[in-house]
């Protein structure tokens, strides 16, 4: 009886450990594919951004480096304190990779009734692209200056 109980307990422990290992392998799959696929993506938010149309939008400079095949997509958001509220907006653009660093500008239109002003703002950018074997994304978030 004791031997049978020990065997069942050992079987249960082994099953739990194998289940845990399988769960780890399943969740690490995309990360391993991302890093082993040869895809390189990098986005850096730069300062200053420029006001457009008296604050209706801002042009945000980025440096993008990538080796993706075809186009990459970048989405950025800008958030700035504006009086007692917040001015914010998002922008989206598509670019071709050159394999080396390139300067690009993304226009972000203010939404929600507040306009952008001169001063500081928080900008977050996400770059997304694919090569022949995998897709991935890279992000950056910075506090930048907005000027005229």
C-alpha cells in the first residue's frame, strides 16, 4: 500500500513538473523566434517636436533603424499638460527600412479639444515590422520639448 502511494505521489510530482516545463516552453516560443529570426528594429524618440497649425498638431522626429522586409509601421502618442486638462493625440505612419539609421517625422494631431503648446510632453513610440521568418516590435518613451 505504501509503495503504491509513493508511486502515485511521484507520478503526480513528475506530471506537475512536466506541465510547468511545457508552459515555460510555450510562452518563450515567440520571444525565441523574435531573437533568433535575424529581425532588428529600433526606434528612438527625438526632441524637439514642432508645433503645427497653432497647436492643432505636432511633428515628432524619430530615428528608426531596421532590417525588416517591406514597410515598417510606427505608432506614436503625445501627451502634454494643457492648463487644467491634457492635450493628447496619436499618429501613425509607414516607412521602408534602409538597414541603417534614418530620420523620419510623424505628425500627431491633437484630439479631445485641447491643443498642444510650447513646453514639455511625453511621447511614446512603437515600431512594428517583419522579415521572412518573424515579426516583432520595439518601443521608446521620452519626455521631449515642443517648440514653434
